[in-house]
């Protein structure tokens, strides 16, 4: 029974179009924090606080994604590490294809608006992100 649920879940997310348009893709630009992960069995893990956020910069269908650490003065601490990616459109759905020196993987973009986006990987894990709102403490 568990296998049927997982297969159904994968079919829903990989078999249907995402409802995301090419024009929407520019909304990926900016800072994002993980909100929750939905596991293939339906269980979820919520993230209340993250010490790092993802910075995404997209130009056309190519971009980069970096982990950055927000500071209380509104700036970000970062390293030189970045994951480059390309976005491929197939039958009205968009797949983000990442490539680093050590690995390659893909995630299907299943939802995107100005404040949230969601991707599903090949194993059926759904990652839900929300736009990061920095906390600035004035002196």
C-alpha cells in the first residue's frame, strides 16, 4: 500500500504541468528560506528558524544558488561556493537542473509566486520555501 501512495504522489507531481509560466520564473530571484519538507509518505518537517538562507540569481534560464547567513545589520555573510543551474521547460513544466563539481541533480518546480515556491526532487521530497524577510536591528 505504501508503494502505491508513493507512486501516486510522484505521478501527481511529475506527471502534471506545474502551473508555472516562463514569465513567473523571474520571481525566483532573491533570498529564500526553507519553510518545510514534505516526505513521500506525507509526513512533514517544519523549519521554524534557519541560520542560512538561499540566494537565487536567475538570468534567462540560467542561474546560481548560494547559501548565505543573514546578519542583524541587514547584510549577509557568504562564501564563494555556488550551485549553478539551468531551467528546462518540458510540456509546460519547468525543471531546475543543478550542477556542481561533485554532483548533478534535478528538481521540478511545482509552484511559484512572489512569496513562495516549491520543488520536488526525483525521490519525491517536496521542499517549500518562503521569501526571506531580514530582521534589522537599528543602533
